[in-house]
C-alpha cells in the first residue's frame, strides 16, 4: 500500500519527466510505473511502493478549481501536494473537515486517472493542498 509519497506539480512536465527518469533509477532504484514525457502524469515506484509522482500543474489546477490564479513562482497556485491513500475517501474527507480542513474538490470517481480511483481534494489549516485517494 502506498501510504505516503510526494507528487510534484510542474509547469515544465517534459523537462521534469526527463530529469527524474534519468536520475531516480540510479539514486533510488525507482522504476517508472506509468506515464511518458507527454504527461500529464507519471509515477515511479521503489520495491512496489510509490516513491515520486509528477502531475501537470494546469491539470491539477483544473481539478482544484484554481485555474484563475496566476501560475508564476510568486503566485498562490499550488506547486506541491500531499497525497494520502486511504481506504474510504468519503470517510477520510469527513474526518479531515471535522478537524479544520477546507474542501477544494469533492470526493469524485476518476476512471480516466485509473481503474476504481476516487479522490477528494482539500486544504490543511495552513492552506497546503491534500489529495485523499483510494483505488
């Protein structure tokens, strides 16, 4: 089970894909599991566990409803998000909201992202973007 891993949100997806594809195998033994330089998503695993994922910032902004925000480095548009795999997205979202999180995107089935994939997006009390996911 991929309990915790980093997903980098990038505007230069092809460049970042090329970089991580070149360095992750040697640095960590990570193996590309999904994706190409064309994007919008790619992920690498180590010993069957997620190690790093890349996701196109514009694609994530569309999901999170932040496309109206500037995308520059000094802007408020997200650059990184905490991804947490859970058994039940709806229950996990409710728990987080009870403890001070703010909703961003409701629990939604995302068959275009993967079979049986369901996500919800929220912000922690300081505003960090979080994705809850089950699959």
